[in-house]
C-alpha cells in the first residue's frame, strides 16, 4: 500500500534555530513530491520536487528529494514565529488521477 | 498562483439538516476538483475526486449518499453533507487542478462545519 510518513510529528524550537523536517515514502514511480504549509486554514503550496538531488529554494526554505533512498527533507533556516504551522508532505502517485497521498504532517512551533 | 475559494468558511447547523459547501476556481478552469476532510491534529483525508460533467469517484469508506458531490462547471464543485450529524463536524477542504500531468493542486481556504 502506498504510504507517506513524516517525522518528527511535532517540534518546538526557538527563533533563529534551523529545522529539518523529514518525509519518507513508499510509492513506486511517483510523479512528484510536494510540500505544503498549513496554518489555520487550508494548505499553501511550498515546493514541487520531481528530480532527485536538485535543491529547490525559496527564501529561508529549501527542499531536496532523494529518489534512491525514497525521502525528502524540508529545511527552514533562521526560523521565525511566523513559521509555526503544520508542514505537510504529499506524493502524487502514477496514473494521472491527481490524488495526493498525504503524510501525517509535522507540527512546528517556533517560540520567540 | 491560482486562486480557489470556498463558501461558506464557517457553518453551524442542527443535527439532521443538510449543508452545501461551494468550491470555486477563480482564475482558471479546473478539470478536476478534490474534496478532503481534516480532523484536528490530523492530516488531510481524501474523500472524493470530482471531474466536470461526470460522477464523482469516492474513496473507500466514504458514503456517496451522505456526501453528495456535483461538478457542474469547470469552475464550480459543490459538496452537500446530507442529514448532518455531530460526527460530521470537521474541516472540509477542496482543491482544484487545471489539467496536464505537471499541474499543481491549489487548495481552497477550507470550510469549518460544526453540527450541534
């Protein structure tokens, strides 16, 4: 069965810390892996990763995919209280159905 | 990025009533829309896939007679929770996808339903 597992499930850090969120998956021949940030409302798109080893970067956030080891990481440097959110990893499996398989999410709390 | 809206954002209703939630893609045509529900501190659970002009495809365990989905146009899908009960209280989120294999899904802001 296709599965996406995120770790840790929750994390508390202080402003300025760097965090690494993990996403491992058991989905063969997937089309893409996506990262979303969810605050009080619906998820907002962060990154789509399709190629192994190519880092995607947006400000203090970056993400990379390792298709050989079947995982992705999301890094946040110099964290701010506004980074507090649930971070969701999702995999778009083959078949062009568009149905995403979500991980459980990592709840990040950044304290001042 | 593309914008997806949902209406209403909040609804409180009595047990036994039906509630309709609308999902609209505002600046693109969505060939496919998805409906999710999310319980507190849990991830998104896909309920159904809605394609314009055809019947929705429901995930295992989701009652199609309970959660009626209509995708009447390329910019609008509706989810009706029929005869709602307190256990239907949840956060309902839709997403929309324009089409093509590399298209990203864009999420609506969600609808929080509380059934008393």
